[in-house]
């Protein structure tokens, strides 16, 4: 009797162990099935990213055809983004994708902005409406420069330029080699062409003194053109322009390493421009702005005129900006196109050359490009160059042969960068950064 009872207990324990084993196997199967589904979805998302699926912009129409209305300047106080190291790690997720064939056969896929919401930004080089340019505009119409490239400027969510002239009809001409002063009459066509934001941190914005600068600020506000890099005082000069699109907050900052006189530098109660001779204030501003916006764009006025490559001190400075929280750096001043570089998954374009500037016989200054950056909330950007000729204040796209020649030249003066036949800028395989 006792033996029978013990046998029954053993059989019950054996049955229970069998049920537990069967349950464990079923649970493992469910885990494996879930993992397979997750991996499959990941591959689908990655394939979508590799094919460059577009994200449509959505907003009410503005005065410029094809462009959504830009919101007014705001000081964002929420949605802080991850620090630079986290952003770089996220951007690097696309670096392992298969190489992309290029005209030179050397470029790889850039850090992927992903498939979520993006903002599209277009950048141009130096702009003035003075001198020979003013004569051409008065003869042909103030919209003359943009007639053949309107879509390039109007299609992106925001279009940005370096405005290297005061907008004024008064002021005291400064004692320097070149001085410019442009008429407010040029601004409506400039705005209508698609421009939204201008950088004022440069070596011409005070060519007609403080009165000229104050007139410029008033004229830009009247034309609904946002501006950064100079102001009525120190706080205003260093204040970022912060806008929002598709749930992404974008901040623009302007800094100049070309300040002709100390009196040009903004002070606590003194109109003027920002400066980079001591970059501590710029770095502090970038760090603070990084806590206010998802994407931080730095526009730096630096370098040697007509030089093919940036100065080493500016390469180091650019890296310090990225370490401080900048996601994209756009340079101006040399009046020629210079090379590009990546650092921590972020792009640096050292000079976009002249966009609308004085006419001259220096052929390299006739080459320019619109740089388009499509960026995610995490700060990852894919960039594309559209090459243009800018002779005699008339912008037009280069023929393909000229564009390919320009791309190959830019590759030679860049750092570990390749450019595809359609203008996409990518990090070369094994180049590092």
C-alpha cells in the first residue's frame, strides 16, 4: 500500500516536470519568434533608410511658392537633446551599410538621418546687393539672380545665407579697403526667393558703423528675415535663432573670426558682432543652445580669402564646436568653395564661397553651391551639393561635366570625403574622423 502511494507521487512529480519542460520550450519558441519579427522589421526600416525615402513637409503655405511658412523666432525651453556623444552614436548607426558606388568609386554611405521626421535646410555662401551687383540688379530686376534656381531655395523648409553687407542708406563709411552698403529695396525679392535666416557675423556688417548695423536689423525685421551673429548688444548678438518644423527645433548661431576693429565687437551696451578670437563665449553659447534645441547649426566666418583649404586652427575650432554640441557647421569668407570633413558623425563645410557677390576675374570664385542638409531630431544629417555658376549676379546650375569636375576637385581638398555623381557627400570607407 505504502509502495503504491510512493509510486503515485513519483508519477505526479514526473508529469509536473514534463509540463514545466513543455512550457519552457513553448516560451523559448515565442521569444525566438518575437526576435525574428523584430529583426525583420529592422531590416525593412534599414532598407527604407538606404533608399532615401522622403518625408513630406507639412505646414501652411507662405509667400514663397513651394515653401512652408517659417515660424517666428522663439526661445525654446524644452525638448533638450542628448549630448554630442549620444548624438554621434545614433548617427553612426548607418555607417555599416553597404558602400555606394560613386564616380570615383570611393565613397560610403553617410551617417543615416533615419526614417523619422526630418527638416530640410539649404545654405548658400556670401551675399551682397552692392557695387557691380547693385548695378546689375537695378538694370535687370531685384529677382534677377534667383530666376533659374528658385526651386533650390524655395523647396527646403529653411534657407540660410551669410549677409555680408549692411542694409542701409546712411551711416559713416569705415576706413578699410572694401566697404559695402546695400539698398533695402533688394530685400523683398531676396525674401521672395526663399531665404529665411541670415548670418550677420562677418567683416562687412559694420562697414557703415553702428547706424548701418541698427538700420540692417530694422530692415531685416521689416522683411521678416530672421538673423543672428550681430545685434544691439552682447546678449542679442549671441542669441540664437530657434525655429521649429516637423516637431524638430533648429537653432542657428553665427560667429566671426574676421572682425576689422575691436569697436565692431558687441558689448553689454554696445552694438556689434560676435567674435572667435577668444572662442570661450561661442562655445558657452553652443552648450547652452544645445539644451534648447534638437539641432544646432553654427555658421562661422573664418579662413583665408581664395585659399583652397581651411586653416588648421579652424579645423580644431570646428571640432571644439561639435564637442560643445553643434550638429552642423557651415563656413564662409574665403570667397571660394573649400572642402568638407566629418567629425563624430557631424558635417563641417569650411566655405561655401560666393553666392551673390562682386564680379571679378578670379575664376574659382565663380563656382558656388547650395548645400542641402536633411536632418533628424537626433542631429544626424545627410548633405547634398548642387553646383552653380555665379558670374555677373546670375545664378545657374552647372552642366553635368562641370559639376563632376568640381566634385573631384572638392574631394581632393576635403578630408576623408567622397561625393557621388548626384552630389551626395559621404565619408570614404576606412577614413575615420
